[in-house]
């Protein structure tokens, strides 16, 4: 059975027009069985993170205002897509918001019951994907497609490391294989669509977990690997994988093909086109990853596949904003040695802070991390118990793969370079 796996990100479904466009793209594949992975709509994840901050800090008024902004955004899309006010989607969306409202209210009444930030994050922020898939699924049905909504929390089994859950591949592969294939085999007709959420899963205790920020790409890879598909397509607002972010580099060019190795390097260093965890399950099963434009679906896009060699003709630029550069030094002016590094990394792991680049001298260890990873965490306080901490916030991390002197000069002109690190193929620059 040939099954296609499509992933649509939040930008593709950020409006009613976007949902209509996604349905039209599905129309280009008549007769194909499609698993559709859908992210939260637009900037909903950011909005839910703001809601969570108000919830955790007991800012009740701001929390209520934030809740109704999110609800209004989704209802506006629903009202534009479904002119029949009695359509079941209204009840389904209202039920999801009532569940969220009840969860927040109970948390405010019974403070301390479940106040661990990462746990609360997964319970609150995951509602974005549930809302998006409900709306998209019902619109597909309204448009005449055979669509069924699956709850990813029942299909993807994870551990209980909230905000960065690890997948139980044995359980997950079996569950996805059984339920999705059974749906496609229900009768002889083809052209069925299985809609499910990206980013989320469930642990053995029935708690919602998430796979890491922007984890919907990874979800698509999990489904493709479990279903043994030939390829998976990620639909983006760009023509394919670019050699730079076109928002910052106006002359960015599309790359026609990438090797798995190059793609995972780009993803690891922060290229927003794919989630870092996406490549491994695809490479292991030799599944082609195709990145295409939902704005121009007729374009070929970029393919990521097994290549023995890939001739690089020019530099590839990766920009990560909203970074924090942290320098850590022993209080007694002693050397940074293995014992210190072990303690530091244990603290970072405990607080789920991922290091984007690191560098050490005799008495200092410097790391660059996403500012978002420090939100709601007390890792800096924990480090300060034994170390002197200095940091620069609101800095940028520039990474150039296959760099040249001209490429470095291009991005550093007029900038203050706080840290520079070079390897054979890559240079990292932390700049203000």
C-alpha cells in the first residue's frame, strides 16, 4: 500500500484562506492515501506560551485576556470556513477551549498541584495542534474528502521527559501501522486522508507530551518510518531548502538536492527549514524527504536523500536570533576541567537547556543558547551557586557552512563579534 505523508506547518494554516489552499493541494493527489500532519495555526504556539507564562505567574487578568485572544483567533477562522453556524466544528472547538479553560481554572484554584513548568507546558501548549487538526479535518470533510481525525497522543508513545519526550519506537511503530493501515484498508476505495497532530505524543500515564519546539517535522518522519513510505513531503512558505533565510538574505537561492548528512548538519545548527530530529529515522529507512512550497505546489522543491558525495558550490548561511551568550567561570579562579564540565552539563540537561555552540579557555566555559530555553527555568541561579556567571542577551548566532573569507566578511561587517569558532567546514559567529 502506497501512502504519502504530508506535513503542513503553522504558516500554511494561519488563516481561512490558508486552510482552503491546503485542501486544494490535497486535490492535486486524487486517489492517493495521505497522512496529513498539521501544526498549530499561525503563531498559536507563541500565544499559548504567553498564556502559560501568565498562568504560571498567577497573573489571572492577563491570563483570561490571552485565553480569549486565542479563542477569538480560531473562531474567526471557523466562521469564515463554515457558514453554517450549526456545523459540528463549532461544538468541537468550543469543547477544546472549555477543556483548556477548566484546566487553567483548576490550576489557579489548587496551586502547586502540577506546577512543574515543563509538565504544564505540554498540557497547555499542545491544545494548539488539537484545535488546528479539528478545524482542518472538518473542512476537508466539508470539501468532499474522506478524512478521519487521529489523536497523535494515542499513536506516538513517549517517555515522560516533558517538552523533549523520547519516542518508544516499538510501541509507536506498531500502533501507527495498525491503526493507519486499517483505516486505509476499510474498503477498496482510495483517496483517504488521515489527519493528525504534529509535535505531540503521550506517555504511559496518559499525559500529553511534546517532542521539542517545531517538532511537527519529526512527527512526519515518525509516521513515514512506521508506515515504510517512499518519501515524506514538508510544505513550507519557501520554494525549498534555501542557502540562506530569504527574510534576511534577499539573494538566497534554492538548493535542488541535499544529502542526509548535509541536511542534518544544517538542521542541527538551526536551519528552520527542518527539525533536527527529522533526518535520522528517514535516513535509517532510506526515505526521501521533499521540501515544497504550499504557495507554488507545482514547483519541484528540494529533495533530501542518500548521496555518496555532494559538491558544494557556495556557502550556506544559518541565522539564529534571540540568543544568550553565557560565560561560566569557577569562583576560585581554578581551571575549567572535566569535573566542572560534567557538573555544568548535568545542570543544563536537568533544565532542558540545549547548547548551540560552546567554547572554553583555561578558566572559562562559554555557551550560546536559545533565550526561550531559559524561560521559566532557574538554570542560571543553579549555575551561580558554584560559578561566576556573565552573559550577553539579545545576540545572534551566525553559522556558515562551507565558509569563505568573503562570506564571513559579508555577515560581520559593522558587527561586534563576541565569539568565533571555526572547523574545517563550518564557522560559528556570535555577534551583536
